[in-house]
């Protein structure tokens, strides 16, 4: 019998114009897994709130499912309803970032304000929901090995935690592959369709790095998103909002992610590598990146005026050989394969022994 899966996620995933959000791409990695393995699956989008998630779960017949995959566990009550409504199903939750640490970084990037105070209140609620959901799930699927070791290991037994890496799903892969694109001396700071304090800090880091150069040496510096036409001393150009950053990434040589803020995994980093770029990152971010990607990343110390210039020199060299995206996809699929196979074997074996 083909296992049946329920995939629970916020409705932003199916919202027009949000298909290139990092969270959407990560979630669609699970969608590809279901297709690749020939699983029968249903999607349960819900409005992005605890109440919206609970309402969607309570309106769903949960009895047919062998596996439930929850992205962004916003509601402890919804997770409890999933656990009780599908007691024989494998229940796994995706941790897209270490919620408590991630939101603390948001508040630091925002600075003292009424907004950051309100975010602190919401953070207490979302962190509680994440931790409770983790305890009620059969496994938590953390997006980075750093968070497995430094966040989830403090709250759950190690055998309940898995590193489930992000990979670029096939839906997005073809548009990123370089093909016959000619590489230019372009360094890009990628933002998002949705601004937030972490992205704004990354732009500030990019401005600071470009401002440290005594000479541009033929490089062009671009920042994507809804910004002014030029920034800083005029050497940074704004592309405006892009339908997709892929054509730009195929031509560029470097992508700059110059902020220590934010946990989880920067999906832009792997997108950039797939498109043939070196990725310039701060030392704090470098330490949290999976080691498999270190050959394609270059550290930039924003306190050292020569560091960014050295990184640009490195970006002019050929990128290392290898296909990290294929490696990460195989790791991703292998984790889910093992979880589902072990669960079904134990469940059905236990049922047979009980007869």
C-alpha cells in the first residue's frame, strides 16, 4: 500500500508572487520528495497564525494518513490535534530556524522600539508553540546542523532530532544553472519580496563593505528589492523588485550576505552557489553554514577594510568543482526515507505481533 501524507503549511506558499521566498522553496523540497517517492499526499494550507492553523487542522479528516509533515508549527493546540487525530501516523515538524534565537536577532536588528517589544511578546508565543510541537512530534527536522547541536539538543533527546538540509528543488533548478551565460564582475546583495530587519542589516553590511574599497577594480555592485535607485556613495545600484533573481545570479560572480543576524539557513546562499557564484559572508554566518558549503563561501570581516577587496579577488577565480545541491538533495531524501520506513516497519510489525 502506498503511504499517504498530509502536508501542513502556511498559505503564503501558494500566494502569487511569493514562490521565490526562501520558506516557499524549502517547503517545495518536501513536495518534490513526495513526487520522487511516488507517495500519495494532500496539502493543507492555512492562514499564517496559530488560530488559522488550528482551524485548518480541526476541519481535516486525519484518519487516512500514515505521515503528517508540519511546516512552521505555529500552534501547540493544532499539533496536539494532529497527534490525537492521527495517532498511528508519523508526525514530523520542520524547524526552519531556531525560533527564539532568530527572533532575538530580529529585535537586535530593529533596535529598541515599540515594534520590537511587540515582537518579543509574539516570540514567547511562537517559541512555546515550536518547543511543544517538537516534544509531541516523532521527529524535529532542523534546517542546519548548527541548530541541531546548539539549539534543539538542549530541549529534545538527540534521537528525535534530524538535520534535514535545504536543497534547490527541480522547479527552481533549471533557471539557476549557468548554461551559456557569460559571467561578469558583478557582486549582488539579495534582499526579498518581504522586507525585514535582518535583510536591512544585510544591506547595511553591503554598503559598509563597498564603502571600504579604495578602488572598484571593474566590479559592479547591485542590490535587489524595493530600494532607492542608488545607495551609499553611489557605487551601489538598485535593480528594483525582480520576478526572479535567477538571470542576475547566472551572470554574477559573487553574492554578498553580510550580516551575522538570523538563524536557519539562507536559501539564497545555495541558490547563488548553484548559479556559479562565490558567496561572501560574515564570520558569524560562516560558522553556522553546513561545512559542505564552505568551499564556495568566503569570509568577510567588516572590521577589516582589506577583507572585502580580498574576497572579490577570490570571487574572480573558478568556483570549486562538485554539485553540493545534489548531495544535499540526497541527504534530504535519505532522512525522510529512513523516518518513514522505520515508522511503518515498527507500526505494522507491532500490529502484526498484537494479533
